[in-house]
C-alpha cells in the first residue's frame, strides 16, 4: 500500500488522487513527500515513517531511511522586507540518507554520498562523501557501501550476530549468568 500511495502522491496528474494519497501517507505513515522532481527509483526504507521530504529534486537510486527531514531553511530579512535562502535541497544520484538526518536549504548533496544518522546539513556537499555531524564530511572509500546495498544481508545473519553480541555482553556483565528474555 505504501508504494502505491507514494506513486500516486508523487506522479499522478489527478490532483484529487494526489491529495487523497498525501493525506493517507500522513495518516498511516506520518510522512509528507512533496518534491518538484523525484525519480521513480527512489526507495523509502521503513515506509518513510516520520519523514518530511520537501525537495527541489531527488535523483535516481536514492535511499531514504526513517525520520529524515529534507526541506527549506529560509529566513525573512525584516530590513529588506524579503525572504532569503529560498529553495529546497537537491539530492544527487545514489545518495543514501540515514535515520534522523536533516538536510535543509537550497543546497546540493552530490552523487554517491552517504548522509550519516542524525547529520545536519545546511551546506553543499561533494560527491563520494560520508556526511556526518553538522556540515562535516570525509571522502568515502569506493570499496565499501555504507548502510545500503541492493545485495542486502540475510536477516538471519543479523540475528546471529546480535545473539553473539548479547552473549558477549552477558558474559562480561553477569559472570556468564544468562538473562531472562522477554517473550511476546
């Protein structure tokens, strides 16, 4: 249902259907998607829960995780009686935007970059970067994909790794005494 609502919201020519889809996305997924241009290949992880996406353009193969904000960073100049810093971000090709990131203003995130969890970005960022903190970046190692790759890991491997980590924690903090697990 989510993918269908996104398609209608972003690409339908029928304003009534677009409005219905917009309202349902907000009601069921707590997200708003309003872009001047958005490529059909854009992926929203976790059904874009908690996202506000208001962009100039989002290019091919972008992946956006939950609780992301993409939007304006305008300010009103009272002396000049006009708005400044007008416009919304452009997200280049193959960018991954991690959980809780904020990308604000008339800026460009160049292609093949990863915006780290919780990053705040208000300035242009170069291609092939790992973006973190507040307007910080470092160059990305071309031999690694971070956060997302179309060849995603089998969830059972994650569960196995989590169990090993829990065992390590329990052994370190409880002298090896197993903890009672919650059941659902």
